[in-house]
C-alpha cells in the first residue's frame, strides 16, 4: 500500500488482552483491527498490507450492501420515482 492508500484507509485499531491480530469490516464499511496490547505498529501495518485484497473486497461488499439497503428503504418510503443524492 502506498502512503496515499494508507491515509485513505481509515482503520480503527483496538488494543486488548489478546494473543492474535484480527480484522473485520463493520456494516458501515470501516476497517476494525483488533491487536494485542503490546503489538508494535509496524506489525499492525504489515498485517493490514498483507490482507489488502481481502480488505478491499469486503469494504466494497459492505458499501454495495449499504447502497442496496438505502435503495430499499427509499423505495419503501417514497416509491420508485424518488431520487436522492447520498453524500
């Protein structure tokens, strides 16, 4: 990942009493990385870079699901002819 990609990747790092690193994509499409308390930042960055394809695929999937949910709610509330710009 280049420097620009890292700044665009907004990850929430959660340190806790655990032994392994894990990641998940929230329903909103945000990357959450859970790491041991004393895990060096260098190891976290390496973990994220190693799983870049997985992260990208799952963020895209979450974003698509969110768009579909929004469209379904809009159709339910306003009918088929409603147009909205999501910012």
